[in-house]
């Protein structure tokens, strides 16, 4: 479905599929912080932050950083 341009969201609360660190990174990114700013706060490299975001996007069924806030909000 994703190849056809459809957004695929996992059933249930997508937040539950994230690890605590992924949730923390996703929340900060949804607030508009850059990878560098998130890394400074969490004592991680910006590259590590990017890797976490890359891995959590499919878990949330999103393809862009701009979709994070909506994906994390309770429905």
C-alpha cells in the first residue's frame, strides 16, 4: 500500500511499539528539535538519533518527520 501512496498505520496505539528511547527521540523531533539538538539533550550523536528515527518511522507507519506529531498523539 505504501508504494501506491497510501499511509499504513499499525493497528492500536503506535506509541506502544516504540522503545522508551525511541519514544523520547520521536517526541523531541515532533517538537521541532534537530538531530543535533536531540543528541545534545540525550548525549547521543546526531547520526545515532537519525538511525533511531529511521527505524521508528515504519513502526509508526509514517514516511516524514512532519507526520511525527500526529502519529504520536492519542487517537
